[in-house]
């Protein structure tokens, strides 16, 4: 799928002025408020009720700045719902210098949707509760989203989110496991938010993932947030977009 690189800079520029001027933000808001209004989600993350009320009040007052603030806080709150690791999961995460609960704002999602077609097979590596992948199914319904996550409690929250949002079961695959050893052979888009800190210890993990992607015999779009992956790719990659934090490329 060919995408005009100026699409990404257009989105970036629009987000600087008014987040609601970007196509797709309204869809995200509708999904987040649907989640926030569900009793089971509220039990997982009680704070969502306050941010949902704040968001609705700001919308009623036509206060776009406060509406944006409340929307991003609601997103952050939902993104961490269900967080928790068993002792063995935490030991694995700690051994990889893993990071917990980073959301990264809406820009990566709004840019990622421009790469998605109905036949896309996406993989979110280190998906947490899978909120990003589920929102991308709302923004641009596609064939399948593979959600790979080490925490089983995160995945349980994600399955609840999927049910509440009414996303068909066949469109999402939940995998409790290590993202660095996952089968990505059918994947056409990888979404990665720096799952582990870059260091001498973790560099081999990124190199292994880079080798896995490079060995796949079809092009893969890569959305790498807080990018630590592309430096390990053997083939020089010319990004479609990069700002020093978010990198979008084709591998």
C-alpha cells in the first residue's frame, strides 16, 4: 500500500492546533466513552468515570481545549486498566528491562490508520490491554490484529474491551507470550512502542526482532514509537516519516 509521506506531516501539523480537526479523533472518543460507561470497565479503572464526565462537560461547554485534555486523560486511564503481572511474568519483564503502561498519545494511532486496508494483518508487540489495536480496528477495520502481551491480566482486560466495543472475535487474536519469539510470518503491519529499554542487555532482543522482520518475504509497515528497532535492521530503511520519536517505515 503506497502512502504519500506528506499525509503524516499533515496529521502532525493538525494535531498541534486542534486535535478534533483530525479525521478519526471522533471515532476514538466514541470508543473511549463507550468503554468508560461500562460497569465492568469502571470496576477495572474507577477513574474513567471522572474523566468521562469531564469530557462530556467540556463538550457541552464547547471548550475544545479542555475536551482534548479530558480525552487524552481518559485514553491514558483506559490504557493502564487491568495492569498487573504474576511473579513469573514480572521476572521475565524485569529481565528484559521492560517498560510499563506507556500510551504515547493519539498521534501514532492516527498515523497508523493511514497504512491499514481491510486485508491488513497487524501485530501490536507488547500490547498491554490491547487498547491501541482495538482502537485501530475501530478506526480502520481490518482482517486481524495480533495482540502479543506478557501479562495475562492485561489480556483479560483487553478481551473485555473487545466485547464492550463489539469488535468481532475473528478480528483479534490474543497471545500470552514473549513478543520477541512470536510468529509474525503473516503480519503486514507491526505496531511497537519500545517494549524494553535499549541497553547492551536488550540490544540482542531488538536485533532478533529486526532479523525476524527482515526475513519475512513480503513488505511490512512498521510503526515504531520511541524507536529502538530500525537501527538493528540490516537493510537500510528510509522512513516514510520520522520525528526522532515516532518512526514509520516499510521493511
